[in-house]
C-alpha cells in the first residue's frame, strides 16, 4: 500500500513530464501540500520544507539526468558505499500513471476529467489482455486515489467494459 502514496520523486517525475516552469511547479507543490497532503508518504506530511526540497532535488536530477548519470561512475568509485542502481532510474513505477492522472485532473489540466480507451491503459503497462491481478490493481489504485470511472456518462467498472470503450476518469 505504501507504493501508492506520492513520493517527492513521483511529483518530480510529473513536473518533468508536463515540462512545468519553476514558478508553476512551485505553485503545484504548494497546492498539493495544502490540498492532498494525506496522499503523501508519511515522512513528508508534517515537513513542507523537506517535501519541497526533495521535489526540487529530484526535479533538478531529472532535468539533466543524462549528464548526472554519465558522472555517476566517477562519484561511485569515490564513494564505495553508494549503490548506483538505487539512483539510476529509467522506468517509472506502474502506479505513476494514476498519480499523474490525479494531479493532471485536479491541478494542471483545464478539464476536470481525462479520457482514454481501456486498451491504451493496458498498453501503458505492457499488457494486451486483462488479467484478474491487473484489474484488481487498477481497482485498488482507482479506489485509493478516489478516481471515478464512467462510460458514456454512467459510472462503470473497468472489468465489465470492452477494450475499445472510452473511459472517463474524474473525481
């Protein structure tokens, strides 16, 4: 369940994906802190300064990741206690999709909803077919982030719709 809480790295990834300016990203961090603090990892819930600085740290890293990753072997050789695989990240967590969806709808996007085909959602995770485990995970994320799904204006269950149906996500 802890992986569903937002980390500073998750927020930084979202800021990087939307290519937000420093001013807009600072406003997003402040707004998220004020309105969605309960979705943050527990270590950040009482310390805004730590949260803000960690998001800025990871945002700076992601901004110039290629340069940092090239220099990392030299740093690693100087500090043998560091583990490079803990810092070099190429794939985002699966749950980042739902975290991004929540922030996009609530804070960044002009629309208060988002739409996509179930097939697109599956392919985002590398699936071509639905499995019970995958659908269970999707339902868990939707419930945790309080995201509602609907099909043609009626509330729906993702396990009961066709792959090519257009799902609307909203709060």
